[in-house]
């Protein structure tokens, strides 16, 4: 059976950096991109393969495809001329298929012939530059912290995660998942977990945890759109589309939560809800953090759509329209924030920027109404508080 969950040995680069003080209060989540409900299903799928005597075939295919990729990839494809704001702070390590972190430091990762090393380096640099150029950040902690990533973690490891001080990427199995460095939005998702940890320190539980996951999807998607210069209509609004094998599959859809994969041979159907009337009150996955994150994800998509329809030129790009609202709003959240708190924060920021009666602030409110977290006189507010209370009214 291929391992899905992080098994790490202690490594903390903060102790090597004078501008950080590590306290026992810091909540460090093992924030994985692949949720438990998918991990469990793929475990069952591999159990079936073992029962059918196909385990060696799966493993052999994995390494055969990886060797083929290595031969196709050469130093001529190395990433060049990446952002100056990341010079010297991006570090890539190679775990060499072991579980000890961080692994062996890779010299000159931007010139590596190892595609996993090169992609981890490229996305680290480019996501850092995205945050620097668009939101004025100085690294993931806003204090110039080194950005550390490890590739080739374990053997056939089907996940990527932020573990409190670094990113970790598995190779994938080449059956259900490609290498976990393949998608820019995966790297941006994990780096945003770092941003959230240092800025808001949201608890990784229930609605606070779902907001945590949603912020990573949102800023991960915006980073990918920024790299591709996609406007609202051009963006695919998918998370991990290249990661999942099969063009009809993605990890998540922000445009249509619950549609990222259907009838998948290992994972079945995407369980994410789009609105509060389908909220999943599960105890699994820290209270459904990867599942219920579909609700704020969809609200963000709808806000971007609403702003785009107001002025498709001025609000063409998500990172310039809805992005600044959410980046400011997240700073207003407490570690135990609920969906209600997120609604109030985004509405407040929109009203502060654009005015109470502005079309822009209404665009934000109507998006929350459409996911059943606000009552605008047409949609019933279903409430987003941890105690099931009604949420705030638009009017």
C-alpha cells in the first residue's frame, strides 16, 4: 500500500533564523493537499491491487515513468531569470525517498536536471514573487524567512504538505497522481498555509480549518491565474488539474464544488458542498476542513464573477479585484474564526474600500447570499456560526 499521510522527523529552520522566536503556542498543522477521504479510498484501491497480484505492476510503472521523464528533461529546460525578490531564500532539499526531513540540500536547484527539484524551485520563487509584487509580502512570514521545500519524500508518496516550517512533496504513484510538484497551484496552496500560519494562525479544525483550506485554494488559484495572466473567464478555477491523472479529473473546483471528479475508479465522486444547505457536519478530516472549504471557495468565485460583470476591464483579474478584499479581510480573523466571521470581514473591507451602497460591496454580499451565508431578502440565511446561528443580514 502506498503511504498517504505525513510521517516526518523533527526539523525546524526557525532555530537557525534570528528573526523568529518559536513558542509552544504556535499551532503547526500537517496541512496536506490530499484529504483523508481520498487517502482512505486510494488505500482501498491499492489493497485491491495487492489482492489481484498487481502491486509490482503499479510500482514498476511508477519508476518506469519517472525514469522516462528524467531522460526527456535536460538542463536546457532549466528555469532562468526568476524574480529577484526570492534570491537566496529558496532552498530545495532531496529526501531521496526517505522520510527524514529536510534531506540533502540541492546545489543550484534552478539548473537541476531533476524535474521535481526544478519545479519545486520554480514555484517557490514565483509564488513568493506573486505575494511580493501583488500584496507586498517579504517571504511567507513577511520577515524574509527562508522558503524550504523537500522533494522525493518517501517512495510513491501520494501527497504534499506544509508541516509548520517547510513544504514537502511526494513523487506520486503515476497511477492516480502525477508528481506533486507539477501544478503551480499545489505549491501556492501549501505556501499559503505558511502565510496563514504566520498571519492568522487559524486553528485547523471545523470552520476555522475550512477557512484555512479555502484561503490556500483561493490564493493558490490566484497565483496560477497570475502566472498565466488569465482573466476571470479564461481561468479554469480548478485545483490540482495536472496532478490527477485523467484530464476529466481535478482535486477541487471553485467554480462548481462537487464536480472536480465523478465516478473516479478510486475516489468516487467529489463530496464538496457549494452552499450551506449541504454543509457536512462530519468529525472526519478535522471537522471536514477539505470538504466544507468548498463553500467559501465558491463564494470567492462568485464575488470575482460579480465584480467582473460590473466592469470587465477594471475587474478582469482576480488578484486585482477580489484578491485584495480577501487579503485584507483575513487579517481581521481570529484563530477560531467561523464562516460568519469571514462574511463580516469581507463585507467590512468591501464597504471600507468601495462604500456601503457601492456596486462592489453589493457584489460581495450577493455572493455570500448565494452560498446561503447572508440573507438579502431573497435568499434565506442558513447561518455559518459554529453554533448554527443565523448570519448577518445584508439589509
